[in-house]
C-alpha cells in the first residue's frame, strides 16, 4: 500500500469522524433558529428552541425578585422609531440576570421556547452591544 | 491640521498606485531604476500615512469636533489616554491605523530584507496594492477626516463606548492588528516568489522571523481579548465563539499550521505547494476576518456597523487577491513539485502532515460555524445559529488528538522512526498520562472523564517535553559543563526546537485551563444585607452597597465578605456602573484569583428593596490560561531571538 493511499485513508477517517460528529450534534441547545418576531409569530412552533429578535415594549419590564424571574413584552419594531406595541410577545425569563443594556426599548434577542399558553420561556437574554452605536446615532439622529 | 490629514490620505492613494506599478515594472524589466522608484514609493507612502495618522491623533487630543469621527468617539470628559485610544474605537480610525501598520511593515520589510534584490520589487508592488485598497476604503467609504455640516457641529462628542474604556481594551486592538497586518510580509514575499520565479526557500527563510513576530502578536491579541471579556463583560467566561473572536482565531489556525509545515520544507524539501497555499490562506483569513467584523457580514454582539458599499468593496478585494494568488501558484505548480515522497507514516514529516490536517479540520469547523448562519436563510429558509456547545462539542475531538500529537510528534525521527525506539521513549509519558487520568477519574468521578482525559494527555506532553530537555541537557553536560550552561547552549544550537517545546508547554497549560471549565459552578441569588450564600467551601456574605460617586459614571458597589471554610479570605467589591454621557450601564465583576480556582462575583442588580442580586461563579484553573499564554509568548520569543553567534544571522 503506497504512502499516499495510507494518508488518504487517514484523511477519510478524520473526515468521517467529523461528519459523524456533525450528524450526532442535532440534540438540544447545540443550535437554534434565529427569527425576527414577525417571522416567529407567523411560523413559530411550540416547544422548538429558537432565538427571537425584537425590541422591549415600553414600560413592560417587571422584576419579580422573590420568584427570580423577569417578565417583559417584545415587539417587532423599535418603540422610539414609532413601532406599535400591538402583537407583542409576552416573555418570561427565569433569571434575574439581565444584560447591562436591557431596558425599555432595547434591541434584544430572546432564546428559549414558546409554551402552549403563548408565553415565551426564555433561558437566555441578549441585548444589542453598543459598538453598533455609530449606526444607532445615525438612525436616531441623536446629538449629532 | 485635519485638512493636512485629509490631503495626506488622498495623496497616499496615488503614491500607492504609482508604487504598485513601479514595483511590477521593476519586477518584469529587472531594471534597478524602477526598483529604486518602487522602494522610494514605499517610504513616501509610509511618510504620508504617518502624517495622516498623526493628524488624526492631534484631532483627538485637541477634540476637534468638526470631524464626525472625533465627535462620535470622543468626549471632553474622557482622559487623554482614552481619547487617544478612541482613535481605534471606531471604524474609520481603526482602518487608518490598520493601513498605517501595513505600510510600516512594508517600509521595515524592504529595509531589513533589502539584499533580496529579486524579490523586493514585487514585494513593494504587492504591499502597495494592499495599501491602495485600504486607502480606497478610507477615502471613499469610511473617511475619518469627514467633516460634519456646520449646523451639526456641537461643543461635545458622543464619547467612547465605556466598555472599551479599559486598559486591556486600549492595547488589545493594537496587538491584534500588529499580528494580523504582520502576516502581510510573509504573504508578500510568497507572492513575490511566485511572480518572480524565485521558488526556492528564500522567501520562507527571510520571512521566518516576520511570521513568528506576527503570529506571536496575534496570539497575545486573542488572549487579551479573552482577558478583557473575562474582566469587563461580566458573564463569567473568556471565550464565547462569537464571530468576532472566530475572525481572529481562523488566521491563527492557518498560521500555526504554516509554522509547522515550513519545517518539513526546510528539512525534507517537501510540501512546497502546500506552504504557499497555507500562507495565502493565512493572510486571506486575516483580511476575511477584518471584513466579516467590519462589513457587518455576520450577526455578532460586537461587529462594527457598516454601509453596504464597504462590504462589497472588501469582498471584491479579498476575492481578487485570492484569485491572483491562486493563478500565480497554478502557473508555477510544475516547478514546485517535490522530488521527495513520504517514506513512512511513522515519521516526523507524517506527524506534521497529520498536524496540518487537524488544524485544517478545526479551521473548517470554525469557518462553517461562523458563516453558515449567514447562508442558512437561503439553504434552509431559516437562520440557524450555533452556540458554544456546538463548537465545543465538535472541537474537543479534534483538539485532543492535536494535543496528543504535540507530545508524540517531537519524538518521531525524520524519514523513518523505528517503532521499538518510539515505544521505549513513550513508556514513561504514557505511564504518567494513565496515572493522572485514573487518579483524577477516581477523585472527580466518571462523569468528568473528558476533562480527566485532557489532563492525562497534558501529563503525557509535559513528560515528553521534560524528557527531551533531560536527555539533551545530559548529553551536553558530558563535556563537563554545568546544567544551566548546558541548557543555554541547547537554546543556542537548536533554538527552534527547544523554544518550540516551551511554546508547547504553554499550550499544555492552556488546555489544563480549558478543561477546568468542566468543573465550573454558578449560582444566582438574591441577598438582603447580612444574608449569605454558599458554594462549598466558600461562603459569600453580602454586607452593604455603597454609592459610586465618580465623575463619568455613578452606580453602586457591593461589599461582599468572602469566607473559605469559615475563615475570612477577602472583601469582594463588584460594581454596577452607569455611564452618564452614554447612558450605558456596565457590570464590573470582582475576582478572587488563585492557581486552583477563581471566585468571580457579578453584581447583577441592587433591587428597589435594598437587596442585592448576585451571580457567583467558581471557575477552576482559569489562571492556567493566562500562565499558558505567558509561557507561550516566552517560548515564541526564544524561537525568534536573534543570536549573534548564529551562522545565518552573522551572514545577514
């Protein structure tokens, strides 16, 4: 058996292992689907791990310290840019650990599952990082 | 002053274009006159871009708010050093800094390597094309010298993102850019070799130190990024497989593979085509990484926002460079075929080939995981995102064989390694690995077998490295010299090999730290003043919160007494800050750090009722990562340290 063939076999074994790993990775929490709130409300399914993008509706954040839970509503468009609060998604986040940028009107991504009752159970909550703020300043026309 | 910068930046574009043409003319006609025009062009380019950069620094120092870029990134309330650092806190300024670094490298490389007369003209040309591209971006898409319309000029600016106002963040971009732009030198020499037909090992030999230099800075830059995430972002970790992190990790992977495979060409005259491919890939990934971060190509927590034209220009340039490089390589493929073939699968060169395969496999996984989300919408109709578990779950199985190879590879002889000899050398390391693995498994339980396996392999690699040093030092000591003198002589006569072992030891420490993640514990608790929570053997007692009366930010600092086995250990003071000007909150964690573990506390919130919500982590072995980083860098310095007695250097 030539050395080239031996190497090719080795490479094939490595490639095969890598593919097998990929196939065996479809379990929970390994990957999630990303959707905007509008897309999610159209074709989101109950119980599927998903990340949903939206904006925190004004005045909806409630911290329940005793129950270690934060609830809020997410709407599709930025409230400051005139986005309506209609069809907002009710989110229950089972933690008190909110990101620093999480506040009224913040752009957020909630990760979790939709419950049959129609509330969203979030296990993770991300808020937009402000190195985007060149664009934000331009969008909102603030100060500049 | 800002006008001066504006015009210098414009003029630089024309000089870059002229230099590119002069360099190519010199390369084709072999005329010394053209060559000297090209060289002077590079120096002029360096002068002009330096002038532009200094003008922008001056604008930040004097707070020239007429400039849109200054107004967006600086504010009167910021200290001078952060105002200076604000230059690379935004897109346009960091792009100018990047351009300055590439032209500084170009000027330095053609000065130090001026004796390579056949290559230098093409090097000038390639690096001038590269600079011209960035100058096009600066002048047309993202100009730091753009002025605000007069009616919009205000007396104060937006200020730098407070998360970036941190000492590590001042230097992290500088270090990272020094690394990423540094790969332009070996890339330019490789392309020059292809264009000029000087296909020997010259291009590789003269750029060896340049490559190590760039690689060293890239490694430090990646580690500093992790350190910053750990100390500032306050989520308890240092690496999240964010696209921006991956963007700097991908060229590192390709560059590391390259550093290994060049040794095969030096010793055995093999893998010549592959080495060209690897250096092309490395620099391509440096550019590609900057592109995906800057052009907003991927969804990331901290990508720069950008206009569409920027992304189109960038993608066009990366594609153009890739096509040019591949075409040049294809034209020389026949001349590059090696007369030597792999003689045995159990040999040093085969070890390097497997090493390269594993690095490429990691690269493929990271590349796929970073970019697939972008294309998944077209393929699956929905956007798929990969979390850290996806990356970790995949990469463990490639990284562990690679770590194992770190231990075994150096024991393999070139051409053909005798199995009997190998077996004899591997007895002690494998025994050490088995001992560590089984002992830790007994202590921590079967559930942690993967972490235990990692530490076992770490023991194997450490033992082989120690064995290598021991055998070689003993051999040198036969001449009757002392052990330290023998060790010094070892580094002198075989700098690359023994310095390389120190780098490998750094890698071992890094893996020891990474595996510690398996034992991380975290708790979220709401505590009234006087209340406490326990993660054995630690107890955290929340005493009180005090206001933070600082100039730029307000907020609160929690005072937490830390006990271990009920003995008082330290007072931890995590902070929750609010930056007034930017209206941005920020959590600063408090860390009690030892070599065994880090106790890491985040003040999540002070609730309206006066209680504090705390998130507490006990992260074992994190300090091994920073220790590994230092060892790694020390090893790299040993490898590239110039020795006056070294014959190669003496000739140069």
